[in-house]
């Protein structure tokens, strides 16, 4: 775990190295994914079956091997213990309510020149949703991807999820039932993304692919963007906690570990104005991580990627946070709003001492599929808009064309495009 102090002579160099550091796929992953994508494009279901047997130890033979029936999803939902089913219901309700408020409004108006202008929002026809099934199965990710798509009005929701040895997670199936998923295919990895993008004999292609995954999944989405729409290229998870010394160090340690336990490449960073508090948190991280069932992963993440930064004042933390542009930012301070006002770059922000990032992963409402790898500088979390597209429209009558057409003719002629100019000027005559 790295310790930095803003008063150290070498702080700027060390912090710049932290900002520029990369924990994502290398050239080998890129080459492997390119091979997988091309084989699926050329050989379809045959390639899918070969890769699924190789990576997931699952044979795709008949329909029951390839996909999971809606009846199985309904049975999984109905078979949940009541408290867990209630928790899943609450999460779904809050996610839907939050995303329903994101629906954009169409525009249709006539301007001063008499030109009718506007834009119409419509959903894509089909969305592919990737649900991880490797280190852990995440029903929360299924809800976070499927519910915004459903709210957007997408007609066909297709889930792909790896099923190790043919075993499916009942809670994922229950979430699929609750979210109204149409198809669940038992495939994962880069090969699943390729199948969604190109289509195969069994699987019809989709328009947009969303959802988190490992380095191979992220790289496949990057390579296939343009063949299919994507939400983002997501990398290892991140959390930045800005905390003063009045916090309970156990709480902050747990927050840091909540992301460290995802993957050894995850990153947890604490910025504080209290060096003694940083020492307390470090001790609690060591104690708590040793007790976790996920301790091997969490400890590796903290050891290799964890960072503690001591500043003189908390105001100094915000410029640092903006350079880090972290996926998750907690403002565990007495007056979070004052710091939040200066925070420009973050995937999602959690205000106050009683707002742990983990609540946002499940039941708060906003989406937990967020930009990583400093991409919060220019990207946003998954939303209803990722499953919609905007079509502009224009309507002119003779008077409107007379008002603005001559300018179009002049610009077309200046650009050396006479057919453009003619298409307007002929109507003006």
C-alpha cells in the first residue's frame, strides 16, 4: 500500500504516476480477443460451443444447455426466502423509479424563420446485457442493466452470462424474472459479446451491449464498438474516500475494502487531513481484511493498488479528486456539500458519513455501472439514454425556405458543392 503526503518534495511526481497508472488489459488480451471475435463472426454457434466448453466446462448441445427458460427464472424468484425476495423487489423498484425520471422529452417547435424543428427519442430494438459469472454472480448488475433498458422501451432484452459447469445462480435468474428479460444465453466472455454484436445461428444480433465484465469482455466491447453500440469500456473498480479524522476508522476501512474485494486489480484510495486517522484506518483494513471470505482478493488489491494520501486541508483534496476522476467518490465529512460543489469528475458521489458506496451498488437507485480508469472526465454512468437514440427533424414551407435557403446556397458554393447548392436554389426559383 502506497503512502503519500502533499508536503513531500516528490508528491507531484508520485501523484502524477498514480493518475497515469493503468490497471487494464495489455496487448496479449487485445490479440486474444481479436482472435475470439473473428472466430465467432465466421463460425457462429460452433465457435461459441468450443469456447464455452474450454472456458466454462459447459457443453452446449441442446436448447436446455444453450439458454435458460423463463419458467426457471420465475421458479427461482418464487423460491427465494421472503427477506431476500423483498430486498430484490425494493432494489428493482428504486432503480426503476430513478431511471424513469431520466426519460428525455421530445422537442417540436417552429422558430422565427418559420422553420419547424425538433427531435424525437426512440429506444433501440434490442439490447444485450452482460452479467458476470466468474469470481461472483451479480443479480444487482442484471437489475442495473435490464431495468433502464426496459424503462427506455427496448422490446428485446437479451442476457448473456457464463454458467460454470452448467450451474446458474438462482438469484441472477430471479432478478431476470423481475426485470422482464426475454432471453438468457449460457455463454460468457469475449465470445458472448461477439455473438451479441454479429449474431449467430441461434442468437439474433442486438443494437447495444452493456454491462461490466473482465478484461476480455471490456476489450471485446472496445473492439466491436461501431458494429454494435456499447455503454462504456469498463476497467477495474475504484473507490476514492475523502474523510476527516472525525469518522469511525472501521467504517472507512470497510468502505475501502468494499471495492478491494472485487478483484486484485481494483483500487482503493483514502485522502485525509489527519495522518493519525490514516494510520488507524490502515490498521483496521488489515484487521478486517483478514476476516473476509474474500480476503485473498481484497488483500492483494490493497497491497498492490491501495493508496493513502495525507493533505493539509480537505480543500486540497478536491483538485486531487478531479485529477483522479474516480468511479466512486465518498465525501465522509461534516459538510459534504461544500466539497461536492468543487468536484467536477466522478462516476458517482456519496455524500456524508452515513452514505457508504455499497448502498449505491444495490438499493439507492442510481446506476452502479460507472466509468473507470479516469474516464469520468468525459463519460457518465449507465442510464436510460444508453438504450435510446435521438432523431432530429426539419420541415420548411416556401416562406421558410426563402428565409434561410439563400445562405445555404452561398455556403454550398463556397465549399465547392454545386449539387448541394442546386438542390436548394431550384426550389427558391
